[in-house]
C-alpha cells in the first residue's frame, strides 16, 4: 500500500499571495535603493556646493562691506583735506587783509563803515560770504553785511568759546547753514582786534567730494542735540524730498565723528553712510553725511556669485547623471538578486541564482545560491519530518489528518481505526527503548501487510499508537478489518531470541455516523480505543464508537469545571478528626479532611472527587486550599489558647511538585501559622513512585521545620532502605491492622513490631482506626504515642471542633489478661 504523496506545506492560495506581496515590497525597495544612492551622491554635492556658496557669499559680502567702509573713510579724508585747503585759503586772505595798512588805518580811525566796506570788498574777492571784525574782547565792531545782530555777535564770540580745528578754523551754523570760519589777529603793531572770514560749506564742497571720492554727500545740522536736519544741495523739489527722507532715517544716528551711520534707502538703492562731524559750536552740530551705494559696491561680487552658481548647477547636473548611471549599475545585479529572493520567498528553490557581476555583489549572489541549495535541502527534510514518521517510515499524524480531511471532502463514507499496543511500556522498561523501537518497526510492517487495500492508509500517530484510514468502508467492513488486524498483531514476534506476544486495543469511528470532520473522527476513534483497552482480557478488544463512551468523558469535563467552581465559590468544607496523645489523654492535633458541599447534589464524599482530582492534577489546588484553611483555623484556636498541630495529606502529584516548598515558604512568611504546627502525611506509594524526587522534596520540607509522617504504613511497597533515609518524624499504622487487633493475633504482632521499629528509628507512632476501649488499652500498653478513630471522635466540621475539645475526656479501659503475653 503506497501512502499518498506529501502535500506542499504552504496552503494553495498562500504561495501566489506571498509572491505578489514580496514583489510589491521588493520593487519599491529596488527603486528606493537606486534613488537613495543618487540622492546620497547628489545630496552630498549639494551640501558641499551650498556650504561653499554660502561661505564665498559671506566672504564676498564682507569684502564688499570692508571696501565700502574704506571708501567712506577715504571720502572723509578727502573732505578733511578740502576743508583744510579752504581754511588755508581763508587764513591767507584774512592775513592779507589784517596786514593791509589801509584796513589797519580804518580800524585805528574807528570808522565802522570804512571797516565794513573793507571787509565786504576783500571778502568778495576771495568768495567769503561772512566777514567781520571784533575787538580783543570779542565785541563785534563791523561786518561785511553792515547789519550787526545777535547771530554775528555769537560768531564773533565763538573763537573764544569753541575749540579750533587743526587748521585753525571752526565750523559754525549761521542762518541755518554751516560755515567754515577762520580768525586772524590784527596788529598795529600790538594786537588791536581780530578779523574773521567765513566760507559756506555747501554745494561746491559736496561736488568736490563726489568728484574726487566718488561718493554722494549731504549736509546735516541739528540744534541742541535734536534730530538731524538734512540740507538740500539745490533748491529743487526732488532734492528737498530726498533731504527730508534722509533726515527721517537719520533720526537715531550717532553723533560721533567718523562713526558709521545707519543704512539708508534712497529710491530703489541702499546706501551705507558715514557721519563726519564738522564742528561742535555751542548749541549746534554740523556734519557731512557721506553715502556709498551698497548695490553698486556688491554688484561685481554678485556677478561672481552668479557665475559660481552657474558652475555649481552645471556640476550638479553632470554629477546627477553620473550618479544615476552608477546607481543603475549597482542596483541592476541587486534587482536580479531581489527577483531570485522573490522566487525563494514564493517557494521556488529549483531556479539557480545567476547574477553577472564582478564585485562584492558576486559574492552576495554566491551566498544566495548557497542559501537556495540549503533551503532546498532543508525543505525536503522539513517535509519529511512534518509528514513522515522517522522511526517506522509511515505517515505521521499531520499527514494522516490532511489525508483524512481530503477524503472527507469527497463526501463518501469512510472509517478510521485507532490502535494502541498493550504492555508496550513493560517491553520498554524490561528490554530497553532500542528494542521497543525495533518492535514498533515490526508492528508497522505487519499493519502494512495486513491485507489492506491500495488506497487504505496506515500511519503512526505517536508512541505506540497507530491509525488506519479505510476510504469507502462502512462500520461493518471496519469491524472486519479491525478483527483481522488484531489477529495479525497477536501472532508472536521474535527479536533477539525474545518472543513477544503483542496485542492492541482498537477503536473505530465511521463517517458520517460518528463525525463530519477529521478532528471529530480522530477524537471519537481514540475514545473507542481507550474503551477497548479497558475491557477485560477475555473480550475481543475492538470497540465501535458510541455516545455512551463519550458521555463519561463529558461527565469528567463537567466534574473538573464544577471542582474549579467549588474552590472559587467556597463550596469546600474543612473537617477535623482529633489525634490523642495516649500517655496523657490530651488532644494534640487533628487530621484535616476535605468535603464538598455541592449546591445541588448536597455533600459529596471524598471518594467521588479525590481520585479524579489526583488524576487530573487538580489535587494541587485542593491541597493549597487545605493548607490555607488549616492556617486560618490554627490562628483562631491559638487566639483561644489552644495549641494543636494539623495533619494534611499529600498526594503523589503534591510530593513531586518542585514548587511545593516555595509555596509553603510564602505561607509561613505571611505569619499565619508556624511550620511546627503542620504535619504532612505521605503515603508509601506516593514516595515509591519516584523515590529520588520525593526524597529531594521531603528534605526541603524537613529543612523548613515541617513534621513529616508516613500514612497507611504497612499497606504499600516501601523499602526499609528508603525508610531509614527519609527525614520522617512519624509513622501512622493503617486502620486495617488496628481494627482487627483484638481478634487477629497476626495483626497484633504486626502493630507491636511496627511500634518497636518506629521507636528504634526515633519516630513517633500514630494508630488510626481506634473504635473501642479495648483497642485503646492495647495500644497504650504497646506504648503507641498517638491514636485517632471513632472512639475519640469522627471527622467533624471545623466550627464544631472547639466545642468538642471542651467536652473531651480520655477513655478509661483496662487491658484484658489474655493480651498480657503480647505486650
């Protein structure tokens, strides 16, 4: 019988979707890589060019500003030179007039008119608009205007009040205009007065400055520190408007000589300014404002910037084209690798990775090819592992499930057989796992040769479980096949001189009667198989699924759900059975027991839920509840002045729980109970299930100070060698020996020997099952330490235990003489 071909691990519709998704994701990545390379190269070039352009522009503008400042400083020097030349001319003319005999004679005669005519004639010859003569006290004598007034008087007194310039002149404002005034003494032969001549500072001087220095200029005056008033160069309306605008922009200008003024705007151009102070006569300031066009100064530099910008643009274009070509050369093999990766992502491991490249991409392509080959090999291995059982060569559970689902999709009848070998664990334990593996291979061969049809499918589900799918077979055919396979398996097998009798429990589930899906059929076939294995040995060992089998499973699930609800909803009850010290008759403790108060079914006895809790592992939850409840009851009794120890039973799962000591430590850390107040009772069978692991847990519990007791001693399979190694404090003699002591002398001898053995090992002894006074007296005579049983008290609700303590009285019984030889 040939198994069906292995199906692709990828669902049929998933591979094309994955390939399309990978293509959509990879193409933008290829484009992004190409443009990222171009963007990186071009961006770096733009960054460098921009930084260079900004640095050059900053330096050019700084140079332009320095050139403007130098031109303005040169203009100031030219202005100073022109003023000095004018002052020299005025001084020479004034000296000629002062040395003229006729002028000195007129001055000596005291004729003011003659002096005024002389001043007017001489001033007209040299172009002086103001000329006057004052005595040595600075009092005005005569002027060229012939109209002496307060302004002329102020000019006459100014040489005494205002400091002179280096050329011996002063600049003063007269009638709203600045004048350069030179004063020389008149001697006859001793000084008799002084003659002064003033040359207007105006259009002629500004024109000379512009011609020589190439700067625009303007005159500005201000009175008493007020705002500057710019004087128009000529009388035109346009000149007056420009002067007004310039005065507004100079409102906050500094008055320091030679200081850089603010940038001003005239028309469409910006000008840098320099304020050249001409004099500081009392109450007035006069200055020349030198202006240089910023646009004209930076125009050559801007043309250079445009040339640099054009060169940068050309370089950027060339560099961009080169970057695109380079990026394409780089990304073309990467695109080929991407297409190969897309094929690999789609599951195509057969097409080789072929990339034509001579650089590192070739190494990457070789790595891709090695990866493709490795993936191809691993995929084949994964398919084998995913769908085939490596031990027997049969299809595994996954392939069987898929094949079953495919057959169900055809809508025809079929049946499923599930087999589980009997006593296979015993074979493994006795002859070893290697022998067990060989046995499984022999079983697989027998099943394959068991007369099945070609389209029937045999699979190993795991462990010693096998399954058979019978397409087109109804329930009757399935039963016949199952019986034939069982007889085939029962034929003895010989391996390494070992003859092995093999049998199996077989469960059957048929479609459509027992399920419509693969999962349902497998689950129900497994239920039937477990039902077959639970049959007595003389039964046939083949079971067809029925709802009655499933109901027990549903009941188990329901019981587990109800147990969880019992803990959460406080349905559990703590019962206590007293433990009595036989020497003193005092109550020294109690054994803790659990009962379930079901809201509908009433009080449920322990035997109806404790074994199930042990089987499912829920017993750990019950044990945790018991410990917490005993801690609370211990604290309540301690507040009443009663000190007792509580004995709590541990199951096999509790004992093998490595987290149990940690849980106990957390309990003690909360301070509700002391370790010495608890005694943990362990059955012999629980210890012997895994002695090494149990010993490790018991040692940790013993180190914490907990008392440990062996429960039901004498009924299990314990070894004295293990008994002496266990960190125990107590032995509890099982009730089956204690209850028959009066009538069975063998039980009496066993109890006496057990007590002696425990005492020799340094352990205390507790006898359970004490139901009459004579048993009490007999145990007391045998020096038993503690006892519990119905004679002292039955298990009672925890709330009733305190009242029982008040009424407790130790039994008074005398040992009958017939037992004297035994004690």
